C-alpha cells in the first residue's frame, strides 16, 4: 500500500522545482503536479461567507426602528 502526501503551494511558488526536490527524496516513487482552480474558488467563497456570518452576528436588531413604515416594508421583503 502506497501513502500519498498532498502539499498545497502558495501563489507564486515554483511547482516544478518543488516537485523535482520531492522526487529526489529517498523513498519517493513519483511526484506529480495538479492545479486545482476549483479549490481556490471554493476557499474564497467560504471566506466570504464566513465574513458575512461574522457581520450578521455583530448586528444588533434592537437598533432597527420597526415603527418606521419604510423599514417595515423593507423587512417584509
């Protein structure tokens, strides 16, 4: 049974150089490079959603004047 180690490189890292360095380590059978653009997009989306959640948790609903006709209209949507 083979063991795989997945390494995520930061933007701008030389993936070819790092791959060749890893291949020269004793016990390494093969090193391959795969670019996962979807993962980066998902990470940005998750970070954005986390920021939105933090904003909503920091919101004090008692500050909303529900007696205002315009506010009631917006809140009903």
